[in-house]
């Protein structure tokens, strides 16, 4: 179902903006969908986790070493670029 942002109540708009992590323009149209993920067995979940672990290990092996402070700064910058009001908890 599609909704024009300009037709949403204040509460609806605030809830969507909270979920999206950004402001919604009145010129935007919003689509909301709910769905259930297919159930995975414990074995399937473990296979997915193992695959993700292997993927991230390959990615990590290719990056230059960084200090914890440099890594945190990069993550903070990435979050601020997509969520302008983001502030680190520290």
C-alpha cells in the first residue's frame, strides 16, 4: 500500500522517520510492507553464520591495519553520512 507523506498524520510521519533514520519530505510516497521470514532450522542458521564469518574474514584480510580509534572514526563518519543527526554514545 502506498501513502503520500503529505497525507500522513504527525504521529505516523514521526514513526516512519524514526524507523528510516531521516526526515520524510511531503513530496515523497511511502510504501510499508510486513512479511515473515521463512523459518530456518538451527543447522541452516549455523550455515548462514559460518558463511558470513568466512565472508568477513576474507574482507578483513584485504584491508590495511587500523587502530581502534581510526576504525571508530570511519564508522562514525559513515553513520553521519546516512543519518545526519547521529551522535556516538561515548
